[in-house]
């Protein structure tokens, strides 16, 4: 291994969250200490082509590539040759769902974040809820509609309709009538052949970062105030779409419960490295887990980084710790007999 760790940052990807990934990756590349890391960026296009650059461009990502590799092919791991660790800064399908993680496992390369099982599980809202229910962790009630199933809603209105395996609120609708429900299911089915109709949860939306492997820790709790009817794609990513209030305006005992459940959800789903856990706190004080993101938005101003900055861990230090956790996991797994 060279004096500096050779790091490959995977950016872009095939999902609708491609541009969000590029923004996250730019911030990561700019924050990695050049005295400690030798960084190269691999940008995956919406068409699945991997583009390699000899050195990062001024904004952290290449202006042009010197080589392209179509994915999937047996040559894919060659794009990762000569690196010590990979940071998959990818969001949504084909990046956050265990597919890239499986490729990195086959290539025998350490990587930051959740492994194959946790990535796939947390991407699938239906299976994620089932695991948490089994562990006694409260989640919103929902029904799952598969291809050919009639539209079903036992909860009254409003309800949320979601593709089971997508992120960043893409394809999600808030339905207030039967007509809107049918339209919402039709929209969600354009993105996934498994759709959730979920009971509406009134109250405050809060988020918590989790960091670590065997002994994960939770950040301070942040409160999301969306400048819209609900926390949709525009509220998440448009300038001024939401306010993050840190610490969240919650009683101390509720804050403690949110942080406890964040760590429990992280462990229950076999996560490692990092995750952001999203909650609803109902008016009666009950805490409900909404979802868990294994690769949250990762710019310096994203919620995950801001929550840990408020917890005393700077953005560059956060990246250092994630690299350390990834290498720790890799060495532990290498010691196992197969």
C-alpha cells in the first residue's frame, strides 16, 4: 500500500438520483485530505458506462474521460484496479441497493458503507419494515401491492403511495381521495413493480445520522421543516426547500428515544459504516421509523454531514472515520474461513 491511500470515488449512476450523487461526490473529493489520500473519480453514466479520469477536474469531477467500460462486463473490476478503497457515493437503484456492493465484494476491494445484505434490505421499504417489526421497532402501517394486485387502502385518507425500492421521494405521492390514490399507484408502478400504500403519520419529521460498525453511535437529532405540504423531492433538494433545525424541538426523553431507535434500526438491518434514519414523532410522542438511507446525501451541507458537524465531527473527519470503518470491516472479513 502506498503512503497515501488510493481512493476511488464512484459517482453518478443509472438511477434518477444521478445528479444528486455527482454533487455529493464533488464535495467528498474536495474534502478528502490530499496529504492522506490519492483520489480518482469514476463517473457512472445514466447509460451504465463507467468513465475514468486520470485526475479530478477543478470541481472534483472529470471534464472528460480517458477510458470507458460498459457495465456489466467481466472487465468492470479493471476500472477499480490499483485502488485501496472505494467510496460508493451513489444513490438509489444500481448503487445503493447492493448491486455495486456485490461487485466490490467479488473484486475483493474494501468499500465504505453498508454491505450487500443491508444495502438491499434498506432499499426495499417492504422488507425493511418487516425486519423492524420483527425486532419490535415501530414503523408506519402499510400494505404492499404487487403486479396485478387491486388497489387497496385500509387506512383512510390521506395516505402515501411509494415505490418500494426508490429514494429521494421519487415516484411518491400523497393521496387524499380514491381518484388520487389510483393516480398515485399508477405513478409509483412506473418506477417499481412493488408499491406501498402507507398510513399517514401526523407530527414532526426528524432525522438522525448513525456512524460505526460494531458499536455505532447516533448524532444529534435534526428537525425537518419542509416548505411544502410534505417533504418531497423539491423540498429535499431545491434551494430553500426546507429548514433543518438542530437540535430538534423535542423533549429530552423523546430525543433519547429517537437516538436509541436509530441505533437499533441500524443494527437490526445489519448496517455498517453510515446511515441516516428518518422518523416521525407523532403528537402523542410516539416515535415511528420512516426509513433508513445507507448512502445519504453527502455534500458538506447535507443533513447527514450537518448533524455530525453539530455532534462535534467535522466533514473531513467524518470521511476519515468512514474510511477507517471500511478498512476495519475488510480486515475482519478477511480473517474468516470460507
